């Protein structure tokens, strides 16, 4: 029988557990204390995390404890929320979760976990284990869908050892940088993923103003630097607007790549808009 770890207020968790019991083996946790140890000991097949609990931050639970930990990165996760739109903006796009709206119908609730198991089967293929983000090919599928529907800005972020030659930094630095960008990108409802060379690639829907992009880029660079004061690395960011000049996604990507190279030429820790 599959195990489901339920993280919620005690009464709510017990209700969910009673509904799932018999089909699944529910495990209840009312806070995030000792969560890593519990995950290692219990080895759940899925996790349900409440977005409404005041005892923990569901984004940190999924983002920090699960997606950034190679032991749990592929764990199918669902977020239970009384404000599903808000949870969708801040969790589903970046943290790869299913959103379940509260209050829920018991039968639909049970069916959600059957779907979750099916949806997450290819998770290992889609996710990068270092950053917990979607790989480039899956990220670009979602970007190209938006490319046809609405304006926005494509961006590429490179955190590298050298200023001119892109060489990935250690995995720990890449993971930290990815987490910082992911947190900031949520403000713009951005799509975010990672390439094979660990460059981050993303899309800011409805944002196409040069000043906004460059200001955000500088902010992201500073946050990454502040988080890793003892590490030596260079951050370069390229932005490219999806406007009438970009006939297709390939053109937009090439323009963004030129902007990234321009940032390297201008000096370390720079954002450029092409």
C-alpha cells in the first residue's frame, strides 16, 4: 500500500487521513520539525502539504526540503489550498506540484492522488536533480505556448566560474542561485527551468519593459551574491522581448543569447537587454 505524508493542522490532517485510509497508508505531520528525518524513515510515495497552515511555509517544505534534496526531489507532491489561484502562482509552476482546492469532495480528493501518481511517473525525466527545476526542453514547451498567446520577455541567467568563458560552478552554488531566482520569479508568475549547462532559462509573461527587466536582473544578481559571500563566481543575465521583431521562438532565444554574451563583454555581474 502506498504511503502519503499529510502535512496540515491536526484536525484537517486527520480528516484527510480518514478519507484516504484503506486505499493509502496516511502519515500525519502537523509541522516541519524533523521533516527530513521523517521522510528518510517513512519513505512516503507521495506528500500532501497544506498552503493554509501557519505552522510551516509550504513553499519552503516543497522547494527546500523536497525539490532541492536528491533523496526526495522526485517525490510526487500536492498542495491543498483554500486559495488555489495563489498556490498555483507560487508553487505549481516552479515547484512541480498538483493543486487541490479546499473544501474538497471526498471522492474527487481520492481520485486526485490516483492522477498524481500517474502524472509524476515521468518526473525523473523532466526534473533537474541539482536545482529541482524543469529541464530546458520541458520549460521551452511551456514558453512556446505563451509565445504565441501573449507578449513577455525571455531571460537566460548564467552563474559561471569565469567572466568570459561559461563554465558551471559547483552544484551547491547552482542550486542556491536557482532557488533565489525561483523565489523572485514567482512575483512575475514566470516560467523557469534549467539547461544542461546549468544556465537558468525563463519567461516573464506580460513584462516587456527594459527598465523593469534590468532592475529585476540587478536585484537577482545582488541576492545571489549576498547569499554566497565567500564564493567566487560571475552572474550574467540576458533579456529579450517577445515583440514584432521575433517571428518565432528560435529568433527570440538567439536574441536573448546575444544579450547574455553582451553582459559578459560588459563585465562581471551584469544584466543586458537586447
